């Protein structure tokens, strides 16, 4: 069965994200004293006394706002309520009960879900007077905690798991983790929502809407994927807020813990210098990589359009020439059904192991076709090759003198390995060692 879901709900700035991070045990949600920082639903697994549940952090429910993003935040919180097994209504004990708390509590009472009333920012548990007003919400006994100082967290977890009777399946190692990366406003969230078949991440034409990296587990044709929708990676010169800087670091962290990165490029803008830098980060980290040229529906086409775009990609992103390219439209759904099969294929390519015998046969063949470089009368000799790792495929060549290996010949060997084994969508690492090593 699926894991039980526990949703953290409340008005803005009552400490929901701080509580989320405390329960998870690591800093996942962005924490800042600016109301409205957490806009989307953030998921993470929590284990307590042998039970595992999926914890959801939501944007604050703010009934006073009028703009479209505020309305979407309310819808996101409502969706979390609808899908949760247990709901934590977080209130600020220091501020006391507000009309917004009452409105949120009214929504929760009508949900017929298990609700725990969590009074945050209680640094002195002898101050019972801080809790009295909250009994009026009709949600049972208030639970005093201090998320910032870690007080009362164990008691809260005990109460949460007491409401959980769902067995779980631990995410296995073959679950493919996909980091959706790219510049702000390239359409990453729209792609994630289309893949999920539901409105999972807030979509807006305002750049920088997605500030956190969002993880969600999906299944497709028997395979399991974790989709990570990341904050758009901006130029450093354009990062002015501390929150934005942290969002960028979160996006880079998302790439590091992914298996395959999906680089989303705005087809209207074409390939930019920033796209190349983002691709370069995924390449340097050895991640599988696919390129999604989004907004293809907006491009006027003739019989040479695709070849022109491919040529532009080859020129500006030549260092990831191994990455397959899909021309898609998240808006219309064009070729969206090709993404997950391609991700799976790239994951399999990056996980491929070549037997030592076959590998050395191919290396000898490559050497016979193009002789190794030489210097001052000495020629490079490759004695032996072995694969030492996957994701990315990593090979060690034992030679007579490492100084004789030229970069161009190493690239030649890489291309020869690709010609024989594929390795489509994945970087290849080649290390050269003297035989005595």
C-alpha cells in the first residue's frame, strides 16, 4: 500500500517550513521570515518508531490576497488536505488565535480528516495560558511545540504515528530520479504537471515561481520515477535575494542526487549561454542527460527547422553531444509521452557494464585503427582496460606513461566506445594510470 500522508497546513509565517525541516531532520523547505516563501507542496519521508509517512509542507493559506499565485497557493493547500490522512494545523501561540486561523480550522473541520492542532513557538511549556484560546477552534487539545528549538517534537511524532495504520513500500534503488533543470520560465513546472496528469506544481508566467525543489513519486508502465522540479537556475548577477540564492543551491543539489537530468530549453529563445552553464553542471556531475526543447508549438516551421535547431544545439552544447533531444510542448502535450521512456533508456545506458574481455577487444581494435600518440620517440601503449563504475560509466586504462596520453586521443577512445556500446545520454569518464599503479 501507499505511505500515509501527513500535511502541514496553516496561515503564512506560523513556522510550517521550520516544523517540516525539524520533522524530516534536514533542511528541505526554505525557511525565511518573509511570508509566502513556500509556495508549492514539498514532500519528504519521515520515519518514527518503525512507521514511515510522507510529510507535505504547503504554502500558507492567505485569504486576504487577490493575485493568481495566492489563489493557486490556496488550491495547492486544499489539494494537500484532500489527499492527506493526517493534517497538522499549525498556529502561532505567541500571536494568539487570528481570524485566519479560524477560517483554516473551518475548512479542516469540514474535511472529516484526522487533525492535530499544533501550537508552535511555545518556548515555555508552563505557559498554559498561550493555549487556551485555541480550544475555540474545536480541533481537540492543542499540542505545544517549538519547531525552532526542537521542543515537543517527539510527543508530536508519537501523536502522528498513532493515527497512521498504513503499511509502506520503501523506495528501491532502481527508482529513477529525474531532475528537471533549466532557466526560469522555460516551462519546467508545466512539464512536471503534464507528466503527472494533475496540477502538482504552481505554474505562472512570472519567472522564479518555483523556489523549492519538489519531489514526487510516479509510476509509468511498471517503472518508478522520482520527479524533481527545481527552481530555475539564474545568472549569479541576477540573484539578489537570499532566498533566491538558496533556491539555486537547492537546484544544484537536486542535480547531484538525480540519476538523469532533463534540461528544459525555451525553443522561442533558443540555446543561451545560461543553458550551456546549466548543462555543464549536470555533465560535470556525471549525470545522464536529455534535452527537452519546450514550447515547440510556438515555432513557425519549414522542412529545415528541426535541422537548424539541432545544428544550433550541436554548436552551443557540443560538450553534451551524447544527449538525445526531444522537441516537445508541455502546453499541447506534443511528444510528452516520449520523455519517461527516454529517461529510462538513458538511465539504462548510464548503468551499463561492459565485460573486461569485450572492453579490451574494442580498445585493441581502436588502437589498430588509429595508432596512439607518441613523443620524443616513445609511443603510448595501452596494456589493459577495465570498467570500475557506472552512473557514469567509468573506465581505467593502464598504460606505459600517462604523460603520453593526449586529450584528443582520449576523446577518440570515448567516441569509439560510444560507437560500439552506445552510452547514449550519459557522460563517460576515462582515467589513465601507469601500469605500476
